[in-house]
C-alpha cells in the first residue's frame, strides 16, 4: 500500500468486477443507439480504458480536458475547457465518463455546455465513484459503480496534486503535515 494511503476503500478486484457490470449496463441501455463516450481527462483514464473494453456495442470515443476549481474555496469562475471534443455529437447520445463526482459543479457545467453548443439527443453521466454528500448542485449520474463517503480518495484516476492516479485501488488519502 502507498505511504500516503490511510486504508484501501475498494480493491482492484472489486473495481474490475464493477466495471464489467457497468459495461454490460451500457450495452443494454444504449443498444441500437448512436453512442459517443466522452472521457474527462485526466482522471477518467483508468476507468475509461477498462469500461470501453467491457462494452460490446458500437460506440465512438472522445475526450475533453477541463480544469476544475478543486482545492479553492469558492467557485467564482466557470470551469475552463482546455481541450474540446473533436467528434460530431449532434443527434447522438453522449455518455460523459468521469472518475469521481463530488460537488458536481464541473459536470453540470459541461453537460449544459455540450447540450447548448452541439444539440446531442442526450447527455448522461457515468462515474466510477460518487460522493453524494459533497453536492453543491443537483446532479444524478445515470450510472455509478460505487457510492463512497465524503472523504478525499486517491487511486484509479483520482489524484492528489497530480499524483497517485496510477494506484490500482481506491484508497482514503492520508493527511500529513507537509
Ligand atoms: P466536482 O464534482 O465538480 O466537485 O469535481 C469533481 C472533480 O474533483 C473530480 O473529477 C476530481 O478531479 C476532483 N475530486 C473530487 N473529489 C475528489 C477526491 O476525493 N479525490 C481526488 N479528486 C477529487
Ligand atoms: Mg475528474
């Protein structure tokens, strides 16, 4: 276990099982529909990669890079889209793929931005982790693999200052005087 991890919350096997189930869910939910999966970089990466390998229906993938205001106390500015999509999503079904939803401020903004700018048929959210206690705006993912308590976690895409995304499990971050 990494020295900055207090305890493992969800182990590798549990995550992989849950992502298999999520892939099957996408298959049944979007069968016969034009599906575009949009991953939110960088955190989506491990979840996204594993999710698409568990999806059997035809789909297109794309990515967006968004800077959120995590770590600052108030959300005075809008999230900044530093890399937009390159695929055409008009009249298609969009599934935004993220590693964790906390306040939901970023995702709510992204969802509305995509809806207004590109007129897709639908924009839903699939997430590996959901912290419903952290919500500042109302937003429900259509699918979540795990609901977790309101603690700072790392691993499987979740970072602390850009690091620890590579941990093959989700762990509670160990706060330390630095
Ligand atoms: P929010 O839902 O707009 O608050 O932002 C979600 C983003 O904040 C995620 O994509 C992560 O980048 C980051 N985030 C929220 N909670 C955690 C956590 O527990 N660990 C690491 N990053 C987090
Ligand atoms: Mg993220």
